[in-house]
């Protein structure tokens, strides 16, 4: 099934942009998050384990350049790849001393790297760092994308999951990033226990209204030794079903502006110490079910995006 018929697929976007398939190379650096070390909170997000989200990355004791070289060599051999994105993936990659940040970014420009992607949080973006990235991007002639972990626009849920920020910080960071001309990718979890279908729709609406460039949809996974893991084992949260998740993804895409690139429809998780992930179903099978649902009901991305540019005035046209 051709997924490009239903939504704007990230791999095709990259191929159109760079002329061939492009692969992300994850980078794991020794850093943390402001809601882990006491700056804005303690313990981190209730679903985040000690290794963060970069479970497929190399050790952070290895230099940035070495990580890229090792990952590049593997991907080159396996997929005959020629172009790559240096992906600062784990924790909050702009939450460190400025000179160290500059040094690590500079280390990431090796042969065949066409873009740098930097994962961070809405409360960890400032003009000082963005100004450096703009100058660096121009000097090295390399594209930069900022990936913002949000998870949900519901600020009540943000508090429950211990994000340490609200929606205001997202709006501020988007305005600042756009001032410097970088693309923005927003990360969302569509099946958080405290969100409903109205939150799913509002996620799509706010992302579209803010003119976000890309979105990455994650499914919730629960690991041992986390606050959410403890809640799960004590039966204090109610998870939605696989079918409900599929319906949420389809609903989200219906309201998402048609030109926004979708990086993924569902996430993956490590098997080790995982209490719950993807309803014990392969991620690609769930993706196929999402596409089947869209095909059966003739649904495409953006078909319900009719709420921008003064919707109430449409009756006077």
C-alpha cells in the first residue's frame, strides 16, 4: 500500500529535498533534562527511563564523530546509503553550557552529513543558541532541524507527566526558532492516559496554526523503574486499545494541515524491562492497519483542516 496517498511521508520529503534516500544517524551525548536535575523539576517525565529515548544509540562515552562514523559505516553497507542526518537524539541537547554545545555541533559535520537534527524541549531554546546555529548553518552550508518534545498540548496532562513546562513555552520556542528560519519537528504521544479525542484534534489544530513543519507521532510505552511503570503495575491508569489508537492517529491526520510532513505514525521501544508497548503487536502491523483504515474510509491528511484563516467568515465568500 502506497502510504504517500494518505499523508505527507517523511522519507519522500527527504528524497525530494536531497535527490536520494537519506538516513538518520543517532547521536547520544552525556546530558540531561531540566525536569530531571531540579532546574524545573525532578525525576524527568514519568514515562522516561534512565537511558531516555535513545535506546538504539551507541554509548555516550564515544565521541560524536566516532558515533557518526560507526553508524554511517553500518548503514552504508546495509542500505548503500550516501547521505545522512546527524541526529542529536537523547534527552535535551540544548540544555548544556554554550561552549560545549558549540563544540559538539561542530564535531557532527563529517563527510556525507547533509543535515543536523537537534532534539530538545520548548523551555530549553534561547536566542543565543539559535544565533550560533544560524551562523553555523550558513558557514557550513548545512540544514538544521529543531525537534521539540511536547507530547501533548493539554497543559493539565503536561503537569501530570511532569514535563515542567506548559503550552506557553512551546509557543515561545516556535516563534524564536522560526525567526531564525529553521524547520521544526514536534513530537507527540497520542495515547497518553489523560488525553481524549478532543485533545487529539487540538494537537493537530495547534500544530497547524503554529505552522509546524514536521510531526513525529509516538505511541506510549511503559518501562520498569519509572513513575508511569509503578502506576501501571498498581492499575492506576487506563490505557486505550490498539483500535482506539488507530482511530486517534487517523483523527489527528484528518485535522492536520496537508503540507506538514509526518515522520512516523507509531513508535518503537526496547524489549528489555518494558511493561507495555504497542499492544504486543509489531509496529509495522499497526502502521498497516492505520493505512487500511484510511484507505477503507477514503481519508487523507488535512481533509478536516478548515479552521484557519477566519473560518467564521467563510459564509460571506
